[in-house]
């Protein structure tokens, strides 16, 4: 039996954890601990401990609420589909393999770059690729993939990392992958800026991509038409 399957069976062997998964599957929105605690009649700290087991087993995902209210933001939870759980296990396996490779970070950045070029929505031929226009396309791409981005003049702020646990465990690989994704998208757009650095967790729930201007020569090179195919 695979380790991932064993972990899930172990997690669901506890009746309260099985009940939590059932409750989360019955709702579309992510749910805070307090609401789940009231449903199962347990102390919130006990529910948190159960949820941590379910997250590690790939049955539940955790995210941070973006409420804008003062104080520490709440964690919200939702059930993962079986496909999502399998994808998380695959991502963990691949990331771990790259982390052990001498050039793993470089390979991750190259893969991210190719996917960034492929995934970003191209500009119409008559649209000037200004920094603002390109930032809008880039944040749209990031928003579709769950990063909760916000563009500023010289940086892109990301309030959520879809692979947070992997990023915390393998920051060199995951951050290189995401930096490549951003730069691939910007180059595909012919943007006058590029990501100079990607700084993870400048705050507990904030990563920052710092932008710098691209030389005119480099920008002209970017604008040369190149075929774009799926990285797969």
C-alpha cells in the first residue's frame, strides 16, 4: 500500500476526523475552525489538531482568510478532491527530487519559465506592452492559480502560495519555479520589466516579486516572434 494511501486511512480511522471531512465536502466555501468546532461539539484547539492531520494526509487544504480586518487572520479549510490530493502528492515527490539535484533550482526555474510563456494570455498585436498592462495580465494569470496577487509600481505582492507547505520545505525549488513562471509570462508579453528577485514570506502570508526595468535591447529581443508550445 502506498504511503499516501496509508496516511489517509490512518487519518480517517478517527471518527471525528472522518466527520470533519464529511462536513467540508458538504460545503463549497472554505470553513473556519470555530464553525467546524461547533458542528462536531469539540474545542477549537482539538479541531485544529485533527485538521493538521488531515492536511498532512492530503485530504484537506488550508488557506488564510483575506478579510482586511485588524488582528491575526483566520485559517480556513476545505476538502480536497481525490484528484487534488494526488496532484499534491505528485508535486511533493517532484519537488523533493529537484531539491536533491545539484541544479534543481535552475531546472525548476526553466520549467516555470516555459509554463509562464505558455499560460499567459497574449496581448493583441496593436496593444503597447506597457508595464501596467503587462502587470494586469500577469496578476490575472496568478489570480487564476490562487496566488491572490496585487500589482504595485515596482513589485507584485502575492498573499497566498498555492504550494505553501512545499515552499516552506523546499524554498529554493518552489521560489525558483514561481520566479521562472513570472519571468516567462513577462517575456512572452514583451514587458519592459522583469522579476529581479522573489522574496518569500516577507510577512507570514506575503511573498514579494520585485521588478526591475529591462534594457531596450533586451526588450527588442523579447518582441521577436517565437513559437509557443505546451511545455508538456
